[in-house]
C-alpha cells in the first residue's frame, strides 16, 4: 500500500504540471452559469429548462425542444403548438407554495416539481394539484400530469402521507387525482439536451448555450469530466496497483467515517470550550439524532446504492443554549448544517418541538425534515470549512 501511495503522489505531481500546461493552452472548466449561481440552485435549473421548453422563447425554434422533451419522457397527448409555460406559478393563497414549472395547452396541465438537494415539503404535490383543480374545476385526472424531476429520487420521501401512488396515478384515498411520472437529470434531461444539440448543431450560439447548461447538469449528477487528467488514468498506467486500489476503495468509507467522527468530537470540544454550553446528547429523547462512529462511517454510503449497507442521515450533536433553545450541529443527507431548535422536558428527556422561533436569526432557514423540524444554515459539504462557518455566523451569540 505504501508503494501505491508513493506512486500515486508522483502521478499527482505530474498531473499538476500537465494541468498547468493545459491551462496555458487554453483548456479550461469555465462555465458562466456556475459563476452566477450554484450548480444545485433549483431556480437556475427551472429557468433554464423553462427557457428551452417555451415555444415562444428567444431560441426561435418554436416547439422543437418541447416536442423532443415529451418524446424523451414518453408523453404524447399534448398539443405542443398551443403550449403556455409559467415559472413559479402560485395559487390564490401564498401558503400553497409555487409550482416550479407549469405547462398547459388549454386542456392538458403539467406540473413539474424540480428537486435537486432540497428536502420535500409537507404535502407539496397535493397543494400544487389542488391549485390546478381550483383553477380548472372541469378537468379529469387524465388531464393533469405531475412530473417529479430530481437527481436520483423516484418520488417525494413523504408522498405516502398524503397520496397513494398506484399504476402511475396519484390517489387521495380512493379518489384518482393525477397522472404521475418520475424523471431524472442524469437520464432523461441529459438525453434530451443531447438530442436538442443534434437538432441545432449548426446554430453556434444556441448550441453553446445548451452545452453550457448541459455541463452544469453533468456536474450535479457526477458525470462531468474535468479538462485535466482523469484520476482513472493513474490505474491505466499502473495496472500492477489495481488490487491495492480495490482494497483502498473497499475501506475508504471506514477511513472517511473515522474522520467525520473525529470532526464531531473536535466540534464538541470547540463549542464547550468556546461557549461553555452543555452537551445534552445523552438525554435527547430520539437517540437516532445523535452521532456515533457507525453512523459516521455509513453516512458516506448516502450517494451510493450498496446492498447490505444501511444509509444514515440527520445526526449530530445537541447543546443546551437556555431553557428554550438547543444548538444543533448535523450531518444531513449530503450537507452539514448548523442551527437551533426549540425543546421541552418530558420525563427527564429532551423532546424537540416543531415550533416557530420567537426571534428570527439572519440566514437561518426553516427545515421540515422527516426526522427533525428546526432552523439551520446549510454549510455545504462536510469538511474542514465547517469550523470556519461556525465562527463566521456565530449564531449562539446572536
């Protein structure tokens, strides 16, 4: 294994030199959309998709892109030539939320719910379906399509709480409400964008626009290949180390899990020393929310589908701020969060309350997760920057 690391370090040095040479030659990974917004910004994706699907859009291709989209997702009973599209369509009540993308030809109605990293809100699809029914009381379930677009989900995690999915229809108890279809960025969207490019390859600016957006989609789905040298090139050049590489791969989750566990330990020490807060993990009513070495190890399987390995998410540390509030540091599905929640004592145990904060704290966002209802800051991927984020926001003193 030592020989592998030594050889790999040599490869990294050569890789860095080659990448510097490639930069001087003009090869780059610059993407204007990534500059103006996060790659995972759902509004960015909704706007880009909406601009292509709009038959009256500035691309001047009429229904070409929309027609290709419906063919890609096998939806044919829609009049593309009379399509109207709306971004962030809302109902009469602000509490109903906003539909990410809404299309109609006057008879058929299509609701597209766009999910990348955000959690599913309570009864979100139901509220959107009711918006359409209120505005169009004469429609039938076959006239309404609900399309759930995500990176890797097939349905909202809380769907069963308010709808039954049966034979590609959504049911409210025994009442059929709408057709349902799940599509993904990694498959349907990328395939559709490739087909769009083939149709307009000779229109240079439009082709570049689609390619720019396609790169963003590739980045959020892990399909983007940097212009530099790929790490897989190392194994191609050093086939004698393949066995050691497999051994490293099989143990990487254990190694990363130990690092995550140590990070929690360090954060625990830091908060106690810095703010003199009491760690109350032992008396939290729901111990599923408390970090452990096993949970930290398995957390790194959340992006994979490996048989026999349980995925863990939403766990961390709780500190008592006062008689009403707890500070919480949490590893969610993919990102690290820092925030606060209200609590009460029941039978000598701390029970977290699903209540609104009395005083709003800047940058804290309400989270309605299945396991935890609280307010937090999304710190991004769990890494060494977590300490900096904690110091930057200093939410305890605020």
